[in-house]
């Protein structure tokens, strides 16, 4: 079959089913008969918590490594694979994944079979006013401990300082992502979808935080250098 005929068939498929359908089909096919996503979803159904723990742990570690690399944040003579990378992997696997497993399953159970516009809006509200605050508080407390906080006062101070900024990000992204999932995704694909959204946002926030910290340290060193003159 000539390349022009193949191209025309691809164009006809897109016109018939839509671009989103063709992209989804390409992703789920992968290099095998069932595709990467299909294999992942099968594992997610057979071993939900274990699969979520492995996914969340891997993404949390990768997020820390990428943020360090993008921000150029590494110790002198060291690498971007800092001690925070395995700690973030432990957080993702042992804290974030089990918590998300319980909360998302509870949310889906509460609204199972309810497909009205009112139910979807209520689901978004519950997600943003109940689930997001719980997840963000646990996230900030965990980040404080990973950063070296050892007392309840230090952990609480970190949570209080970062809670509203993180919640503002959640209130912007969560309704959009949840509305998209409600409209276009089957429930079994919600976990990898939300993991991807959290990974992108987390990497961005982590990178910005590291860049700000580096800028403060440089400014402090510059002032100390002037003071020594």
C-alpha cells in the first residue's frame, strides 16, 4: 500500500472518529496487542494499591530529580540525585498513594451512578473543599519532615505558611481536571490521569521553590561578601 493511500486512510479515520479517538487508540495500542495503558490498567484493576504505590513512588522521585535538574540545584561536586529523591519515593509510595487510594475511591463511591450536572458539580465541590485540603495538608507536613523539621511546631509552621498558596493552585487545576475526567475518561483511568496532572504541577512548584531558594542564598552570599570587604 502506498504512503499516500495510508495517509488518506488516516485522514478518513480522524474525520470519522475524531482526533481524540485516534490519539487515544495510538496510546493504548503501544507496541503490543493490548498496549501500555491497557496493561497498566489491568494491573491497576488486579492490584490497585500496589500499582498506585509503585506509580506514585516513581513519579515523586522523578519529580524531585527533574526539579533539581531544571533549577540547577545540586551540592558542590554532587549530583542531582540527592538524598531527597529516595525520600520522595518513600513519600509517594507509602503516604501519597494509600491516601489518594482511599480518598478517590470514597469520592467515586459517594457519586457512583450519579451522572447529572448537579451531581458532577457537587463532586467537584467535595473534591476541592474536603479531599484537596486533606491531601495538601499531608503533603506539606511530609515535605516539612523531609526538609528536616523535627518538632510539631516546625511542621505546623510549614503547613500554615504553604497551605493557602497550594490550595489556590488546587482550586484552579482541580475543577478543570476533574470536569475533564468526568466528561471524557472512564473511572478506571482517573488514577493515572490525576497522577500525571499532579506530576506536572508538582514538578513546576518544586522547580520554582528551588529557584527561589537558590536566589535567596546567592543574595545572602553576595551581601556577606560585601560585608567582608
